[in-house]
C-alpha cells in the first residue's frame, strides 16, 4: 500500500482516504463521494477495511462484528473506489514480545469523556490505527463521519499535534428515512429494537426544539430526555452529554449551537448518535 501511495505521490496524484471497518452502507459511500470530490477525477480514492482489534474492549463485539468483504468490494467498485486496503491483524499488529508491535498513540484531552469514559481503551486503538493507516496510505485528505463526532475531533487533534500532512474532512451523518443513523451495528437489532432505535434521533430532535425557545439547564434537559428514552422498553441509556462543539467540554446551559451526543444500549447492541442542537 505504501509503495503504491508513494508512486501516486511521485506522479502528483492526489490521494483521498476513507478508513472503515467494512460492512459498508450508504453512510460510508457518502464519505467515498466526498473523498472523490476532494481529489478530483484524476486523483485516487482508497477505502481501508479493517476491523481494528485495539479499539474494542475485552467485553465488546470484536468477534461478532459484521463482515461481508465480497459485498463491500462490489459497493466500492460501483462507487469508483480505486483501491481497497484490507490488511490482516498479523500485518498491522505483528505478535511477539521481542519483534512484535509495541507503540501506541494517545490523544489525552478530547478522548477523555463520553465514548472515552464508556470505552476506556477505545480511542487509543483508534488513534493508533489511524496513525498507521495515514503512514501507509499517505492521503492528502481523509474523510470521517460526524456520526462519530468525538472520534473526528480526536483525529483532528492528533493530526495537528503530530503534524500529519493530511487534511481532515468531516461528513454529515447519513440517516435512514425514519432518522436512525446508519451504522454497521444496526444489523444486530431485532425488529422490535430496530423500531425503538429511532429514539436516539428523536431525543436529538427534542433537544433542538427545547433550546429554540432559549437556554435550558443541561441537567434538566438530560433528565427529561432520559425519561423519554426510558419510555422505550428495549432501550437502556448509557450516557447523554451536551458539550461545546470545539472543546467537547460539557456545558451547564444547553443553547443553540451546542452539540449533544448519546449512547443507548438495545440488548447487547450499543448505538451512538449526535447532532448540533
Ligand atoms: P466504521 O466503519 O463504523 O468505523 O465507520 C467508518 C467511517 O464512516 C467513520 O468515519 C464513521 O464516522 C463513518 N460513518 C459511519 N456511519 C456513518 C453515517 N451514518 N453517516 C456518515 N458517516 C458514517
């Protein structure tokens, strides 16, 4: 991959990059279109498909994470992707105490709250694999989804702090017609859970409606939304946070322009969503 990327760079070909864990959906493909627009018809678009073990906790869904490489290949071909980079675990993280992998990248501010608090080793895995992927794919621009807002913020900070020569582009969240954010994990949902999963998007909509009339106390708004979510029997709230969109610091007052994020369990399936309120 790196040899190919170096050749493209020598040929002055711009490289657009979309890192994914595969099981692609229309949200991923919207990132591919964006990467294509950024690099133009003469550029190259690379999609990586790698279910990165270091970003999963020990009790999480690494082994059952959905995979369908054939289908992903077809979708990438139809979307005009030039190269799929799908490394194996042994290549990305060679095992062994002596010769094995032993260097990690951590972002230490934005990665603390929300997903970082709920999943303590998650962002270390994300920043490490994305740093490796950037060094392998050598992109001019990399596209991430706002669906994982904190992740995009952490990556932007890593790129700035470690001087990666790459531009980060953040694409809006692609949703199902009823508002549910597209996610590979939606496949886990039973019909009943799928029906109730729209509660994340509804909570975001409610929050936006609530702040329109003027600032609202965040604690009160979060309590109101928790009760609303508890009204769906299949849903179990993990967290709701209302925060500054740049610093990700929680805000005592919810006002228009603040960002709200939430994570909700449906059985073992954990869904996240966020929007500007
Ligand atoms: P994943 O395969 O879930 O790791 O996601 C790969 C990339 O696609 C990440 O940058 C995600 O934020 C992005 N992504 C996932 N779901 C969506 C969506 N519904 N809309 C836009 N981007 C998404």
